[in-house]
C-alpha cells in the first residue's frame, strides 16, 4: 500500500494505492496522523480510486481519522470509491459518519 498526500486550503488529500488491510493500516494511520497533526489541517479527503481491497482494518482507519477530525470541527469524506469497496463501506455503516462523492471538487464544495 502506498499513500500519497497533498494539503490545500486546510484540507488533507489522501490518495490510497493498493490494498488496505491489517498489514498496511498501521503504516497508513501513522503517516496520515503525522501529517494531519503536523500541519493542523481541518478536513481529510480519502481517494479510493486505486484501492483494490479493503477489510475491517480500513474501516478502523477511517473511524479513527473521523474521530480526530471531529475533535477540531473537521470532516472526513471519501471520493472515487469503487463498487466492491463501496459494498464494504456500506455494510459497515460508515456512511452515517462521512459522505462519499464522485470527485475531489465535489467533496471540497461540500465541506
């Protein structure tokens, strides 16, 4: 799993590439938290376009980042979610906490 990040206008953009499972979730969590806290951004946008697999560790990763963002009045949103990943996210109930958008522009417009 690779993670590419970018910060723009108080938003941390996280582009995930590969599989998001228990083997990769710890590394990703630490990387995102380091950047999020070090730059004091408010919102996080996760791009799932290049994620081929996700298990419950991915749900935990999202929940933890949601908690961190909520503390500072921020939001976590998801973009470019593939149907197979959407199924996992929908079953988990994550959409009660965060919204999913077609692209980054739409997501930012709704923050």
